[in-house]
C-alpha cells in the first residue's frame, strides 16, 4: 500500500474529477468550481502541454484542492508531477520501473489495472490501492464484483466511461472506494468557461451515494 492512501486524502469524496486542461489559465477557476461543488480531489491528466502548469497553479492558488497528476506513464512523468506540486499520482497501467518511481516519490499513488493478474501482481508487491481502467470497457461493475471474493484486499477507483448513472452501482461494491469521472466537465461548459455550470454538476456528483 502507498505511504498514505489516495483514498484517505478526501475520504468523504466519492468522485474524483478527471480533468484535461488545454489552457493553464483555466486551471484555477476550474479547480475553484470543483471545490465549491464538493469535489476537492482533482486529477489533472498529463495529456496536454498545459497540464504541469495547471497542476502548479492549482497547488499554489487553490489550497482547498487536493490536486494530483493522472496519465503518469514514466519515471520522468513522476518527477515532473512531483516538481509541479502534485499530491498524488495516477497511472493508466504500471510497469516495474513506473511502480518503483511512484514508490520513491513518497506520494500516494494509484497504478492502473484491468486484469486479475495485474491485481495479483500488485498485491504481491504490497500495493492494494489501484485504478481500474478503462472501467466500462474492461468489464465494469460485474467484473469488479467478481474480483471482490478472491481478491478482497484490493481497493479500486474505477475510471473510464463511468457516468452519473453508473457511479452508484460502482460505489455500492465493497472493493470500490471512489470513482473517477468527467461528466461534471462537459466540453461545452469548459469551452465557454462556464464555471457555474461546472460547480452545479460537481455538486450533483458529490451527492452520489456509496
């Protein structure tokens, strides 16, 4: 298990917004809207040139947010995320090198898995907190439910295709601690910088029951 669990950073938060930021200037108002809506745990994916600057800005200017870096796929990405002020790390998958770098960072982390063998391999290495990705494509709620019996130590954050409608079914599973999603970040609202709309959708997401 990571030094501090990602799931303990905001234990009452059932949903982690998975954010793709194209313009770093949007990072602070976007994070403030999510926090105001009750979603303080924010994963900024390292998919755009603006991502690290976005993490840096949120870490510096939105202290109520717990900002992490997602789509971390290399040791260099780990180092960049740590340098930008990320407080947790999320990967879509894992390798021995990536897992080692995540451990060495001292930050809580969620390596990605989509098969039972990957879950077993992580448990062998003392890691029990994981991202299940891509959740819907990899089997969704039925698949995670089937893992709970033989692998009860594994705890998941399903991400990938999770929606407001499907989130409660995931959260009802004993091995799911939170879900990652993008439904509170519709492209039209982001393009229009409609932070009020984002806050409203975040508020609805924060009320999703376990």
